[in-house]
C-alpha cells in the first residue's frame, strides 16, 4: 500500500508540474525567446564598447559613428524586449500558478467525505497559499533569470574566444572554479528553504487552532498558554528564516569573492597580453572586463536557483504525496438515482485505526422508502454507523450492500449523488442564504420553496430574504437557523437516501418536532435518523427503530413492539433515560 501511495504521489507530482504548462507553452516560449535575446544583447553591448574604444584609439570617426549606431540599435531592442517581458512574464506566472492550484484542487475534491476527520487540513491550507507562493517567487520567477543568463554566459565565452584563445581558456578555468565553489555552497541552502516552508505550515496551523478555539481560550482563561504557543511557533518560524538569511548571505559572500578573484586574474592576464605581446587591444581589455561580469553573475545565481528548485520540488512532492493517497479506494458501480435505496448490513465491524471496535457485528436492514430511527446512549456507535453509510469509512469488516450491490464496488461519486447527510455539526459558507441551500447551483423555485418550508425556514426567509448574508461559518444565524439551512439543503438535493445525525439537536422542541414530522412525511426516500429525542408521538411514526448498545444492535422493531418488552434496553432508555 505504501508503495502504491508513493507511486501515486510521484505521478501526481509530475502532473502538478505539467499542469503549469497547460495552455501556457506559447507564453513560456515567448518569455524564453525574449530572455535569450536580452541575454545575447549583453554580449553585443560589450562588443560595441570594444568597437567604440578601438575607434577612439585609432581616431576613426567612421568607427565611432558605426559604433554609436549599433549602440542605439541595441538600446531600442532592449527597450522593446523589456516592454514585452513586462507583459509576457506576469501572464505566464499567473496562468502557471492558476493551473497548479486548480489541478491540485481538483485532486483534493477526489478525497472521500471523511478525509479531514482526523485533521490534516492545515497541510492543504499551506499548500494552496504559502507553498505555491514560495514556488512562484523562488523558482518560477527564476526561469526568466535562467533563460537570460545562459545565452549571456555563452555569448560572453564565444566573444572571449574570438578576442583571445589563451585569455578565454583562462577565463573558463576561473569560471568553472567559481561555479564549483558556488554549487558546493548552494547545497547548504535547500534544507533551510524547506525548513522555512515547514515552519510556516506549522505557524499557520497554530494560528488556525487558536482562532478556531478562541471561545474556549477565553472561557477557560487560557490566554497565557495560547500566547506561549503562538510565541513558540512564531519564534521557530523566525529562527528558520534567520538561518536561511544567514546561509544566503554566506553563499553570496563566497560567490562574490570567487567571482571577484576570477575577474581580477583574467583582467591582469589580459593586461599582460596587451602590454607584452600586443595580442589584445585596450577596447578588448574593457570588453573582457564586462564579459567577466556576464560569466560571474550567472554563476553566482546558480546556487540559489538550484536550491529554489530543490525546495520547490520538495513542496510539490509533499502536496502530491498527500493527494496521492487521498482518494479512497472505490469501485465503479453506479447506483440508480431514480429510486429509494435498500441498505443491508451483515456482521459489520469497524474500529478507528488500531483501537477497540466501535461497531461490533452490526446486522441490520433499512428497506427502501421507509424511515428508521437509530437510538442509543452516547458512544454506542450511532454516528459512526451513519459515517460508514455515507462512505466516510470504507475500511470496515463484514458486508454492506446498497440495492444488492456490495458497498466497496460502488463509486463514491455515485453514492454522493444519491445520499445526503445532515450532521449535528453544521457548516455554512460565507455566502447568501440561497447559495447555502442550493450549494451555489440553480434550483427550481417550487422545489426550493418546498425545502425551505419543510425545514422550518419559511418565516426566516420571509423576514430576511434569500439574499441574506449568512456570514463566515454562518455567524449571522443562530444555531437552530444554521441547522434548518442544512436540512433544507439536504431536502433540496433530492437524494434517494437521507441520513440525519442528531440533525435536530440544536432546534427548539417545536421546530425539531416539525422537522422530524417533515422527514417522516417524505416519500420515495430511505431515511435513517439518529436521534436522542424519545418522543412517543414521533417515534410511532418510524417504520422501525434500531437500538444500539456498545456498538451492537441489542434490539430492533417498532415503538410499540419495543415498549412491549418491559425488561428491554429501549424500555429503560425511554422510561428512565439511561
């Protein structure tokens, strides 16, 4: 399994990098060509300077005029190239980053419904924000530099050989030595860049936790520990950034020193050739001085480019690794969306990781089109059962069938199209009431109105309208109102199976009873409702009641059948509330 996940991660990493070039190759080619031309212009400028100085030395007016014309031509070309790059480079980067994010997000949407039950959301928050920004600023933007530096370097080397083979040979030797020093030094930078990225992810996660748990921090007067946690995370981040800056500074000093030594030795060698053998002119000496910069600068930038690439590959690899095993294993079988589902469980066991089983040999049947209640004490496995039926838990033992088809053979996408879950944990988007109910889609006005009425939202909508802003996580609504919105969302979805996990727990008694009766009155759907409300008037409306105790089905039947057993567990639950 680990090998499969690793292989999937590797494939996804390749896909992430390839996605940057989707509909973007022409822009990349444009940027590359423009940078190559700009790099070649550097060598051209140096050659023009040589011509000017040699013309002055020989008092050649025609030579000065010709050189001046070439200089004007080069300046115009450089201005045009810079203007084009000002448009092409941002356009390429925008599309590359957008493609990367969208491709990664599409893979994220492949995750199962229980993907974040055990945490890990901060990994993706960091990947879509800090990590991609790091990739963009430290690596992608370097493509322009690399495309410019390579032709600049090559043109400098060629001109040096044309001017003087001995001088060019010595210049290349010095350049290679500088390159070796820079590369060796640059290897120390990549771990620091990775460390900064990791600490930034930890910092984002810490801030997220503190903000999300702000109410708990205040109510338990835990401001001091929260501040210490924030300080510790911030300190670790800044320490990592400081270490990176120190490493960068050290590498820069070493690279500059190596480059300066190389330039000086080449300059003195050129001067010796000029004075002793007259093998090079004064203009040639000046050209050589400039050309050494065009050799030295690319060499000095190589370590940071290599380090940035290594760090960027690591960041993309980390995201790909998470996404590589994110999608739950599933079949391809498509469930029929047009009719209610018949659900059967036979001897089903489930445990979280390697803990004790939460479900212990569950055997039950939910007939198509009927409505069932699941009751039991806290911790009896009620929510886990619904989570399993919703596809969040696929690693169970036993047999689960939907319309006679083994659950493991069913496509999760098909399952989500025929099921809806209303949990006690509500979540609303920072959007309008309409968008939260329709999930940003189009909805038939009559169906929308019916879902709103059945969920008990009619009065609220009449007072505030469907364009009412719900706020971040539904902050502008009460707990009961948020729950009703989620119920309306499920009803509008038109799923063939509706699962309710304590969906009315946050509602007042009247509204909760209203919603329960609405669920009972629905036709053409299989309904399974986990509830703690043991009201006889409502429970008699269910076609069956499943009673869970310690992860097992201890009793099942209608309300009257269960109450006919005075020594039964349900009877005790109902009468004395155990």
